[in-house]
């Protein structure tokens, strides 16, 4: 009674809660004049527009980037370009928010530098009274 048994060796545990730098800024290439509004000419006729999500220095071939609930797997071509391209569906007039995130190997979530909101405005103004 009263004997103490000591572990054979200490164990060091590292807790990693900082996400890897997987993604950066979101840009909208169709927003030609950079005003945050997609008009009929900029939008086109396919019912969607593209969001480009910049890849960070820690992104690898196979990294999964989630944009508005849709997963995109990073390819070697994406790494060479420096971004992934996500098709954002247009369901009508008004604001469309774009959110991107990726999860590193330790389960930490890296989010885009900032969410982006563009406004779809394809209805011509009534200039003739």
C-alpha cells in the first residue's frame, strides 16, 4: 500500500487549432466594372456566374473547397492558376452572397478573406416616362 508507479515516458501532445492557409479572396470575373452589380450583359444567358476563390500557399491537389454548399476539389490546373472557379446559380434579381471555406488535415476550417455579395440586376431601367 502506498506504492507509486510512474509512467515509462512522458507524452507530448500538440493541439493544432490554427487552420492552414488554404484559400484567400473571392473575386467575380464577370463583374467587369467592379461595381458589385451584375447586369444582363455581364451575366450572360447560362443562368450562372463564376466566383474565383484564390488558393493559399497551403492548398494541395485534392484540397476540397466548399462554395455556397458545393464542394470543389482542387486540381493541379487550379494550383497553377492560383484559384478554383465555382459556378454560382442565379435564381432571380437581388443580392447573392458567396461564402467559401476549406478544412485542413487537422479539421480546422479556413474561410475566405471575406464573403462577397453581388447584386443581380438584369431588368432595364424605365428611362422613357
